[in-house]
C-alpha cells in the first residue's frame, strides 16, 4: 500500500501542477489578484491616513465675531500650517470653495461666551465632492484641528484657575480586571482580551471555512479532470488499492490547496497587519503578549490544539465530500458547480454558530452540539471558556471521524463500476417537434 500511495500521490501532484485549468484559475490568479488588490488598498489606505493626519490645507474663514478668542483661534490654525482665506459671508465662501478643506464660520458671540465661561461653537461647512476614502478623510481633517484647539485652551483655562488639567479632565478613573474561569487578568483593558478571543473564536473558523471551500473546489475539479480526460478508467484497471488511490488524491489536493490558501491568507494577514499597526507602540505589543499568555493559561493549551485538530478534520471532511460529489459528474464545469453545495452550507453553519451562546448551555448539550460537523469549530473557544474539555475533545475528534467515514464511502464507490454510470443530473432526451418531422420526410 505504501508504494501504491507514493506513486499515485506523485502522479496527482504532477497532474495538478501541470494542469493549467487548476493551477492558473484556482491558485495563481486568486493569489495574484488578492495580492494586487490588498497591496493597492493597503497603500491607498496608508496614504489617506497619513494625509489626514498631516496638518495644513486651505480653509475659508468667515469671522463674524472679531473678538480676542476668534483671533486666538485664527493664530492657532495658522501655526498648524493652515492657509486661511477670509470672506464676509458663507455664501461668498461657498462660491469660491474650489480645493478648500472647508468653510469655517466663527459666529458672533464666540469670544464673549468663552470669556464668560460658556461653551462656544464654530460652524463648519464641508462640501462632499466624491466618495473616495482619501477625499473624505482629508476633508474631515479640520475637525481634528478644532478638537485639538479645544483641548489646548481647556488646559490653559484650568491652569489659570490653579487646578490640575489631568484631575479636572478625569477626577475619577478606574482599572479593569478581566476574569476568565479561575484566572484573573489584572490591569488590562477588556478590548485587549476580546481581540484575541474574537480572532480565535470567529476569524480563525472563518479562515478555516474559506480554506475548506478552496480545498473542496480543488478536489472536485481534480477528479472531474480525470473523468473528462478518461484517465480514471486507466487508473482503475491498474492493480492498485482503491483506498491508496483515494488517500493519494486527498493528500495531493490538500497540500496544493493548503499552499494556495495559505498564500492567500498570508496576503490577507499582511494587509490587516499594515492597517492595524498604525499608531501601535512597543509597549503595547509587550502588553498584548502578556495578555495572550494569561489568556492561554485561562482557556488551557488544549483549546488552540483542539481548534487546529478540528480545523484540519474539517478540511479533510470538505475534501472527501467534494470527492464523492465529483464522482457524479463528467466535466470540470459541473464539478465546480457542485462544490458550491459544500461551500454554502459550510459557511452558513459557521455564520450561525457565531450567534449561538453555547457557554450558557448544560455540559451535555454542549457536547452534543460539539459533535455537529462544520459548526463545531466555532464552538471550541467557547467550550474552552466554559471549561468543558471533554466537549472540546469531541469537537476535535468528531471532524476526523466524519472525514474518515466520507473517505471510506468514496473508496467503496470508486472500487465499483457504478462510478462510470452514476449521474447527479440526468440529461433529458431532446424531443423532436412535429415540424421537424415534416421537414425531414
């Protein structure tokens, strides 16, 4: 069996790599297009954020106050490298908007309100000239400048009163502690804990689901190519173990899909890391590492292990199901269509699982739900938080049991002559019309 497996496996790998239908349309094009898309998006997003954070720009100023505080605000904006062009009315300023950031109106009574200790307001007219991310962020830049100015004069007013700005802005503060099971994570913001939890409990299952769909499509296409090119009949006439044939096909499709899907998600991860890394500091990264370590201690190391094991089992289950369905079709187009019969229920199951609060259920009910394929990978993190280690084991092992059953069924089907006659959709015979009979007489 070992030599049979190696021979078929090498044949499958060569067939997949050499076949342009599979290699180009399912691996190269998605990876290249995704890299290009996320590369452009990442570059444009970074440029837009940098442009929005960069001070300066043309502001059309309508000063109806002419008081001391209005002059103070004007001097501040000039110090922040804003170019101010003064107009006497809003209508006149709007007519000359052109490439300005906004029209800033300092209403009458602005300085008087600040002097009396009453909150003052300015009016900002922002003209929307497009729906691009860059134009919108650049236009909203003036709001940040006004907020920064408000903070500056607020500190000045507080200091003149002989008070501490930090005390006045936040006289009462609190430190948050997060409790997970029997573990207490002290002095940590809840978002630092919920972030990794969402990553392992939501985003990782979604990635597994997308990769399982990729695997299913490649598996179905692989066997459909052999049926279309009449290569499967030749393989079945050879003195090879049917299980070795199935195992080799599954392994080859899994490895190639893992490479293609892995490249796709590396690009995706790179894009999100570029976006989320803006403004991060080294101390923040160290704090995140400490939180992650405490989180792993709280849920137990068996939780990420169970998630990985169940994830691979889900991939092989999707692969085996696609392999079985592909035996009912004769061409690549039909194989790609039936792979959707697996992808859609898989993603729907994962989506539904995100809204089921399994943590509040009794342990017996948790264990039953953990045995449901596809949806169980969403439950593993919640089971770790609930401390139900047995249910985590069920979720990890059940996926492999289902995969083994499906692959056994595939080996039984491929070992019979029915594989050449089975059809998922029967073609209807074309009915001849009466007029056609008359023309052919």
